[in-house]
C-alpha cells in the first residue's frame, strides 16, 4: 500500500496545508486504508493534547504591559537627568570637557528653556515654534535668539553621557539589588550589591557614533563574558534619546545590528 | 482593524492600538516564555519586557516579517537574556507580592479530582515525551501545535524553507507518537480518543 508516502500529507492535512490535488490523493487513500485513517486520528488527538499544554496568561499581564507602555511614551520622551545630578561634579566636569565652549548654556538647559521661551513670547512668537524654527530663518544679530539655540539643542539632542545613563538604567535599574555607579572614562561601571555582598560587576561602554551619525553605540561588558555575549549585549540610542535599542531586540530578521546604523 | 492598521496607529503613539496587539499575541508569548524559563513569574516578566521592547522598537519593525514572528523573537531573546542574567547574578530578590500571587495560582482543587489528576499526569507525561524529542523536532512541533504559528512564520523564525518545516513536522509528529505509544497510559488514551473520533465520523 506504500503508506509512508502519505504520512507527510497526513501531517500537512492537520495544518490545513494541502493543495487541492494533495487532498484528493490523500482522501482516496484514506477511503481504502484503515491504518492511515487510524494514524490521522491519532495525530489529530496528539495535536489536541499538545495544545492543551498551553496555560492561560495571568489576567493582569496585559494591564501590566500597558502600564509600562504608558510610562514609556513613544514621543517626546523627557530627558532624565536625575542620575547625572547624583553623580554631581564629576559628571558635570565631563560634560564640560565634551561639550567644550557651548557647554554652559547646555548645562543650564533646564533653567535656560523657560527663560528663552518668555523672551520669545514677549516678541509675540508662539512658544512651541521657537523650538522648531530653523537657524537660518531666525534674524541674525538678534540677541534674544541666542539662548534659543541652546534650548533647541538640549530639547532635541541627548549628550552621549545622557544616552549612557539610559543604557545603564536599561541593563541594571530593575535588578532588585542596590546599585552603585561610577564614571570611568567613556564607560560607566555598575556594581550590584546585596548588603555587603557584591552580586555583580559590569560596565557600559560608549563606543562612539554610528556610521550614519544618528545613534550613540554602547556595549555592556563584564569579566568572563563570552564572545557571543560580547556580540549580543550591544545597544544603540538615537541622538534624541527616544529609545534604547538592544541587539537582542534584533529587529528585522536577517539584519545585522551594525548594518542598521549605516546609511 | 488589520494588524497593519494597528501597527500604523501604534507607531503614532496610539496605546489602544498597541493594547490590541498585546491582546492578540500574549497567550502565545506567555507560553513560549513559560516553556523557556519554567516559572510563571519569570514568564510574566519576560513577556512584559518583550512587549516593552516591541513598543520602543516599533520604528525598527519594517514589516519584513509579521508582527507575530517579530514579538516571538523578542520574547525568545528576552527569555535568553533573563536566563543569562539569572545565571550571572544568582536569584534576583523576589518582588513584593510574588508569594501571594503564587498562592492564587494553585490549581483549583474543586472540579472532578480524579479527572483532573489524570489530566495533570497526562500533561506531565506529554512534556516528558516532548523533552525526549530531538531539539529540532521539539522546536517545530511546539511552534506549530502549541504556538499555532504557520509554516511560513516558523520558516522565517528558524531560517528554513516552508518545505523543510513541513517535512520536519511530519517526522516530529511520528516521533512523538512513537514515544507516547511506549507509555502505557498514553496509548490507551490515544486509542480511546481514536474510537470516539471514529464513531463521531472523524470530526475534529
Ligand atoms: Zn495507508
């Protein structure tokens, strides 16, 4: 009877994946072969049992997901400066060095913003607009315009340090352990402790800008990390700080992580 | 609303549209995470992480694959990450309320104790049999029979052709049947199912 050639068809029939021709072939065989009929029924029962292994997700799962989604809006993510404030003078000094002569207005960004806006409002310019007016459209030599440049920059672009903070939070904020952070050159060292016991030591390292100039790139390292892990634990943050993209979120299929950031 | 419409809305920041995508995918992802981590509280955490990753990464999802396969991969990655971290850092401190949650998740002792017991034993035996399969066989069978993914989706996730998925599935089903046949309880159960289905005119 050559039943073996029908087993792939039986299996595909369970998945509704037969062509018209295959179905007719199989049906003709099943009419005259009790063994294959029995096989098909057994495999059907087996699939049914497998499906029953699934469990219902807890009812709260969806609402918890949506709570998190709600606290991570996709647009207008505000700059998070809290951690950097805690790092205090060390972080500030670093920003100064990195940002050079334009650093002062940037550091004062939070204070400068309302100031700049009120100056614009006095001139009758809508507040929202002065953040989007391109530089070349602003009147040259207008003293009131100058603070807006700083505002514009702080409003739209994160510094590498701010991006680093986001990645550090991403990899360690919810560990459940006490966390100590220390700036070390372009990296931030993370120590997790439970009382006096050191649970874990790792570092997030800033690698530089992506090829297309749109992302800050980072990697998360620890001692004894395997090559595979070194490759896997890499992160990208768009310049506006709107996301932390982990390689493991590995984005469209078959896309190499680096290739995503090349123009 | 189609998946594409939901995605477009979610990309523009519409949380209700994203909630619908969560609704449509959460059962499959929760069970995937549960199989990988083995613990309901870990599975829940992993799925939350994966959905949050999806939300934050929506702009990177270009529609080369279906949303279902994309979040499936995110969940699998989040589970691997979770297991690696657990290995590196030991057991994280349990979040408050977990003990309470675990208590409420105990199986309901009320309905038909004998029947329930048989069901639980059968499930355990089935899991054992699944674990005995070769990993490639187990993988396609779980993705198809438990997760309900299509041949095309499985092919995409495992980087195979749909034809390979089809033939591998047939072999996996036969291999599992053979293992179950060696389990006394199971062969009796399966042949009783078979008789019932035979009487019912081969329905199902
Ligand atoms: Zn036959």
